[in-house]
C-alpha cells in the first residue's frame, strides 16, 4: 500500500455532505426522501387511474426503479460507512484495519428476500 495522507476533518465533511444527499427514512430529504415521495405519488396515481392495466404498469415501473434506487442507497451507505471506518482506524494508527475497511467500502451485502415494499398499485 502506498503512503496515506488523510485529513480526517475534510473526510468527515465530505461524508456528512454525502450522507445528507442520501437522507434518512422519514425525513423527506435526499434520495431516501425522493423514494418515499415517489412511492406516495405512484400510489395516488394508481388510485386515481382506477385501472388495473395502469396499476400494473405503475407497479412494474416501481419494482424496477425502487430496486435501482435501493441499490444506489445501499452502495452509498456502504461507501460512507467504509470510508468512515477506514478513517477512524487511520486516526487510531491501525493502518492494517484501515486498509481492510477501505477495501470493504462499496461492498454491498446480498439483500434479504423482498418484503411487500411500495404501494399496492394494482387497482
């Protein structure tokens, strides 16, 4: 491994900014907030359309794009967590653990089987 020169305060600032763009469940902010709003509005569209065909199309759209957005959120959280852990190990002088944490940043564990997420769009 090459020599590291990490500025922990700068890393913390970047990680805080990225976490803000990701958002938190229920906050209405960031990617997660956008996902919650899309879910709400797709449900409203399905209710208003009162059409099974439109409901199925909205459901297929939601299935595809919620998976993509969920993957984006998971990968972002993994990267933020890994960078944070690597920086903490670096500050504590444990460069081997820092290297391991850096290597694991961006690794997303296999997701759990899907539960009933998203609106019930089939009308």
